[in-house]
C-alpha cells in the first residue's frame, strides 16, 4: 500500500501542484485548506507524512503542528513545512514545535518527492 500524505495549504493551485507531484510518485494524498481543517483530518486519520504551509487563515501551520504534537497518536508522524518563509528564527520555532523539515516555495516537484521519500524511509 502506498504511503498516505496530508497536504495543508490555503492556496488551491499549490495544493493541486503538490497533489500532482506526490500522486505521480505513487502516494495517496488528502488535502486540507487551512491548519484547522488539517488538524481535524490528521486527528481523524493517521497519515504517514504531513506537508503544511506556515501562513494560513483560521490556524497557521505552527499552531497546527503544536496541536498535533500534543496528540499521542501523532507522535512519530513526520511534518514538513512548505512555505515562502526562510527566516532562521522561524525555522528554529518550527523545529521546536516538532517540524521534521523545511522546503521553501516555489518548490521543485522532484525536490518535494525526494524529501517525502527520505522521511518516509525511516
């Protein structure tokens, strides 16, 4: 069975680009349009990987990660930030919150697939 990945981004066009890249690599992709929806979906179903934006309405990616890391069932799930932010202080906050990795937008589909393969190989 292929790995299941939750993507969380408020941009429909970006969610589509991520979905095309990941489904093309054989992954099953579920989408959420903001952190609140992402948190609801991630607590209802266990995903093998979560890819999230940082800046979103309703709940940002950092708040979503902090909430997910409070859930025992989500303890080992890798979470990758895919964001326009490249600030080192923000990266440190993300790591402290429990983020596994960081990709800066705009991203190359191959780059996203490589990161997914790397974290899912653990």
